[in-house]
């Protein structure tokens, strides 16, 4: 018999891996979601940067419905025409030349790690395998990607961890230079550390990383899982820095809620990922590709990256104006529509109180409220969210005085 009784209640059949809020969401449209009791919420989480076009976007739904009537899944041992079309859309709008499709951000980063090692070992023949990442980074939950992550909390209980990763503090050029050794094959970073507190990387530090990669023949890997697909006001965050990574990774908003990830790279890396070197059973299915194509065509054709930049500027302006002088707030930072409000103490209570007032937000570390509205968010929706946050943060500041 499945399930157990605990204090008169049936114990959940799910592993308790998530600290869930006491809200059951059952419907979504645009910037809003509704719970099972019919209460409406303004969603400034976007499924943690997944629903870039808002909830249930019509353009994506239509493509998915059409595909559901045609073909759901075939193996990657066959040609999948829409996989090629989605890859062409990505390469035509980026610095990349080739794409590998998978199912998630962790898988995309895993593929990037494997590609970097294999390129050095099989193509260049130098046996290198170490990858340098940064403290407070987040790259996923597989054994390799949690080891690459620069946060100890995700590693507890998973020893022994795989070899081949070094972590250095962000913006510490001396530590970065010292970390480069004979086994180093790549440097991997997020251009806005999302889970690490919404910390944009300084342009001068990025340029120094590029210089070191050229000097030491290292690959530059950019984790765009949360920043990609228009979130920062460019289609990809690396565009803000005037650089071209050797490899970058995508997921989250790539499929507007349908699970899909991608690892993209330069043409000279093709020789490392030859037939049989890497694979994914569900990577690039016809259904997933329908979601990717619809998402990319909508964002590119409707210039939604530019719209995200405009709305991000407006959101930042409103936050700075309303929260100026608020002693409970120690900083506001971000890029485009990924913005963090840093407070002087943990923000869990603020997030819960915002939910009670009909606004959904999420944290980025203990002290940062993270705002991730969809790319089609309106000024009126921004005003509403800022009004709620201002009310809550003003109350917190008053208590502290």
C-alpha cells in the first residue's frame, strides 16, 4: 500500500525537496496567475525566468497544438527538421555556429563542461580538464554542475565530488590568474549572478577574462540559463559586453515553459562533439522544437529584447524613486528585467507578505528580493508591483527606526 498516515493526514508521495509556499496555482494568463481558490496574483517570478512571454502565450500554444496533431517524439537517430530550424534561428541571432539540444539548464551546462574537456583532450590533445568558476555562482544540480557551482550549500551530502573545478571570488583578478594552471581548459561564468544575489559582472573584469582566455588558450563558457532569451534587454547577456564566448548555454525561457535546454558553440568545436560523443533521448523533440521556434520568432520579430530593456529601465527608475532613503534597503541592482532589491536582513517575510497582497516574488540569496516579470509586462503592472513592495519595505524601515 502506497503512502503513509502521519498525524491523521496522508503523507505526500513526493520527496520533500522543495520548501513550497502554501499556494496551489492552477491557471495563468499573461502576467497573472490564479490559485485553486480563485485568488489572482501578479506574477513577478515568471516561473523563475521561464515564462518570458507570460503565461500561456497564444503564439506558442498554437505551434504546440499544431505539433501535437502531427508527431510527438522520434529518436535523434533520425533527422528532425524543426530541430534544424530552431538551431538556425539560434545561430542566426547569436555568435554561435552549432547547437546541441537537451532538456534543462543543468544538462546544457553539463554538455558545455563535457565539450570543453573533450575539445582539449581529443582535438588539441593536451589532456586539460579543469574549469574555473566563481563563488556565489549557480550552474545546476547534476554532480558536475553542482561541483561547478560556487555555493557550498548545494554540495552538502554529495561527497565525493568530481575533480576538475576551481572557484575564485568574482572580480578578483589576482585570484583568477593564480588559479590558471597546466590543467585549466575553460573559465565559466554567469554575466549576472542570479541565485548569487543579482550581481552583474563588471565589464572590465569580463574583458580581463577574455584576455586571459586568449593568452592561455582557454575556452570561455557563458551560462545564459537565466539571463538569455531577452531577459537582460539583449537577446543574450554577452551582447552587453561586446564579447563572443566559445560556448554558451540556454534553458528556462527558451521554450516558454516547455522543458528545453541548449548548448551553443563555435564551429571549431564541432570536431569534439562527433557522433556518439554525447546524446539526449528527449533533447530536441518535435514538441520542444515547436515551443522554441514560436518563442524565438515572437521575441525576435516583435523586438521584445528591446522592450525588456525599456521596461527594465522603467522598473529600476520606479524602484529607485520610491525606495530612495529607505533605510531597510541597502541596494538595487540588475540588468533589464532581472532586478534585485537587497535588504539589511532576510527577505522571506517580505516575500510572504507580498503574496498576501497579491504579488509573487522570489529571493536571490537570503537578503535579496528578486524581480523577474515577463518581457511583455506593462507599466501599470510595474506600478502595481512597486507600490506593494514600497508599502512593505517602508513598513519594515519604520520598525527598524
